C-alpha cells in the first residue's frame, strides 16, 4: 500500500463497542494510505470517538481536542460517536473542531477529507437517528491478547434515563456469516480472547437481514462461535437479564470456548425504581438468573451494573436496593451515579435526589463492590485455573485474567505476553490482584 504521507491518530471514550468501531474506522484510513500514530504524537488528523453515558461528555471532548491541538495546532480534528450524534451543533462550536460526523456518517469518514484546512466552525454531517437503520460490522485488533467483536447495534428499549437509542437508533444485528468471518479475521491477527459487544447483544438476530424478525437468536450466535477454531476464549460483555435465557446459561456451562463470566445490568434492586426506569424485569427475575448461573457454574464471575440517585429513590428505596445486592451471590459492581440527560423522561421526573446524596450512595456501593470482589477472589484461592497473560507493564509486573475473570499478576517477562498457563491461585496481593503458582512447565499454546 502506498502511504500518502499523512498521519492520523485516534482516541476512544466509553465502551467496548466504541473501541471496536474506532479500530474499524482506523482500518479505513489505512486503506487510504494514512499512517496511524499514537494520539500523543503529532498527526495531521485527530479522530475522537465520544461517549454519551458519562455526564461530563462535553468536558471530556473539549479536553481531548485541546490535547490534539497541543501536539499540532493546525491539525484537522474530527469528532464521532454517541455524543456527536446527540449534540452535533454543540460540538461543532468547540474551538478547534473541524468536522462532526453522526451515527452512520462516521463509517464513511474518509469521504469527507478532501479539504483538511482548519475551519472557523465545525462542519456537521449527521442524519436523523430514525435513518440510522443500516449495520456496519466492526472489530478491534491491535491488542495481541483481547479483541472486541461487535455483533449488534442500537436498542429498541425505552429506559427512561438512557440516550443510547437516540444516539444509535433501532436494534439491528450483523449477519451470522459476517460475525463468523470477523471472528476468523481476529484469529488471524493472533488474539486469543474475543469479547462480544453491542448495545443490547441479547437481542441479537433482530434486523439481521433488514427485517424485525429474528433470523437467528443469541443462542444460535454463541453456538456457532463456539466452533470457531484458533480462539481460546469468548467472553460475553453485557446481557440484559430478561434476555439471558436458561438455554444460554446451560450452553456456557458446558462450552468449549465461552468462559464462565456474565455481566448482567441490574440498575436497581428496588422494583419501584425498576418500574420508573421502565426496565423489562423485576428483581425476582434477576435473583433467579443469578441463582441459576451459580447452580450450573459455581465458580462463575457475575458483574452487575447499578445506577444510584435515580429520581424518586428515597433513603428507604436505596437501602432496599443495597440490601438486595448485598444478598446476591455476585462478584463485582459497576456503579453509575445518575445524571440528568436531555430528551429523557427521567430528567422531568419528580423526586430529584440531591447530588451530595447521590455521591454518598455511589461510594457505599463501590465499597460493597470491593467487598464482593474480595470475597469472590478469596473463594477462588487454592483452585487450579487457566490464565491468559497480557502485555501491560506496571511497576515490574504484568497482569492477566483467569477464565472466570480473576485478575492475576506476575513478574514482567515479555516472552509471556499472550500465553496461557495452568496455575494454582495462591494469595491476594496488596493491590487486590492474585499471585499464583504455575503448574505447567511450558505455556499452553493455542
């Protein structure tokens, strides 16, 4: 490929889905002859893929624009992602932004690069969100150990706090054939773990061929991926409790490649708050799912998303939620402090919770998360597991994860990057990661 002499750099904010899409966008630049450089280096074009989940999306975006212009004041700055779809005019007004692309336009990014001169005001190309009904397959490569594979996009749920349907459109899926092709492409790049990602992946199959009916189900997807040769692990990133069917749990329990790890959004342990959120289940269903997983896969790691400070969450309802979560046999929490979003029903609801109270409750839940993780790790000590070591370096150590998502560490050795080992988990170190004894003389190769 003939390079065009131009350099491009990328930065991704937000979720695994964004990382998969950034990687796909980067490959489109490579196809046009651009050389990719780290974001910290001088580039001709900087692409920032934004998120709308955090309440300070505007602040984060401005910060990364400033960092780009600090490296090259004449650089062409492009903003894409959920925040770009939701607030394109607001972003276009940020000093230094030259181009803002919406949900569908971001995948045609190189079509907008004829003129790379700086603009007085950012140029916006953004469709109406109800026009975002096509699907673009994506996957991340670059990390030798783990890749993110997008299988689904958009969401048909109408949770009262969420802007994702406004940013990404209706639920739609990649074809099973293309998912399998992308998985094999990832294998060819040398990654050993694939994380399935999307907005609502349990809804997989809807919109697969442009129709609302399901051509395939999520269970069909995991069964087909389980047969892909050359990959050690598949991990399910996040799946709604009402879409996590018993058949899927049973299949993961005896799967060759799907690991014993589920991440299941709860959002609240109070049925009243779940109703206000318009979630599609009550806490009894959630409890039932956790119980079933632990029956079939006792060592399974279960992660939980929870939002605190939602309108109407009184002290009593918060404690109801807290006590429910405390009683669950789960492994860790992802805690989100509720923040008001434009064009959501929750933003207009009565019973606003004081921000200081929201922060206090979030802290309580994060402490609970630390206790849950510690208890889960302690339950795994003395057991034999397979670990996959990663290429990160910190204070002389490298880290990795067991199949059931226990974080381990060992002394840094570049020869061990992307290798599997049979180990016995020995003790929890002061940083919370687990030390181990290697039981195999040689790495377990794929």
